[in-house]
């Protein structure tokens, strides 16, 4: 009986050891297979980075890195990875940085055990001009004042016109801005309730916002929109 118990205990110990080894091995082993490698496309609002994986094993996250010279890279964001999957996953990251003409991107893929792998490096030569960008705003439904935050690449005035939703011009305005972030306060206290269109303009670049003026700021609009337009030819 004692021999049987000893044999069972020995076999159980072997099983536990095997399970520990398998768990330790699984933790250390990590792999990511790309079905679509990193690519970058220029848009009016920034650079869109996209990539897809076919399989991920113990993958923790993707760190997005950016460089001005292709040598010194800085961390600009990160996305959680799938961890474990054989079904594939697609990823997208928007870099809204403005003012750069040539930029380089790469991914730093990080495993659960901390091991890292670098992707290929991709480059964008920007041709679209982003002189300013709307980065934040108060609620598009308001009762008196609408505030919008602009990021701009130089000390330069910006124009903004206010229209009714039917297209009737209400006012034309200009405001001096400085490099970086600027707040613009648009007072519409004397206007009647309804939808309005605000067009911000710097040279040939425009940003269009649809807002709702109401005497009851708790009201929600049926829909709002923002549209950027680059003119020229």
C-alpha cells in the first residue's frame, strides 16, 4: 500500500513539474506574425498608421514611435495587443501632430515577458498643409458662448465666419493667435435658437463646425458635424 501511495505521489509530482515547465515555457515564448505590415497615410487631420496581425502569442502592446530624422525615435502613443489570437487583428493610430514635412514611424511590439521587437520603419513626406487644427471644443449645444481650442503652427491671425444653417452670413471675425494652443470664445448670446455653421479659415485651409444655439443648454442637437476642406488647385 505504501509503495502504491509513493508511486502516486511520485507521478503527481512529475505531473506538477511538467505543468510548471509548460506554463513557464508558454510564458516565455511569444510571437507576432503580421498579415499587413505597418503603413502610414497622410490625411488633413494627421497621419493614419495602420497594421494587421495574422497571429499573436503572448503579445502585450504596441508602442508607436516617431522620428524627425529616422534615427532618434520618441514614444507618441500605444495600443493594447490581442495577447493570444489566431484570428488576426487590425490596428489604427492617428498622429495629429502638425507642422512636420518629413516624419518616420515604427512599432515597438512588447511581449508579456518584456521582450521587444521593432517593426519596419515607414516614412511620410507631407504634401497637405496643416496650418491649424481644432483640438477641443465645448459642447456643440450651448446657450451663450461657444469655445473652441485651436492648435496653430505660427503667430498668425485666423478668420472665422458665422452663418445660419441656411447659409446666411451673420458675422465675419478675425482673431490674432500665437504658436501652439489658443482658445477662441464665440459669443452668440444675442442670436436666436437654432443651428449655425462656423467656418474657421487660415489662407486656403478651412474647418467647418455645426453648432446649436439654444436657451436650454440641456437640449441635444439632432446631429452635429465637422468638415475640413483644403482649397486650391
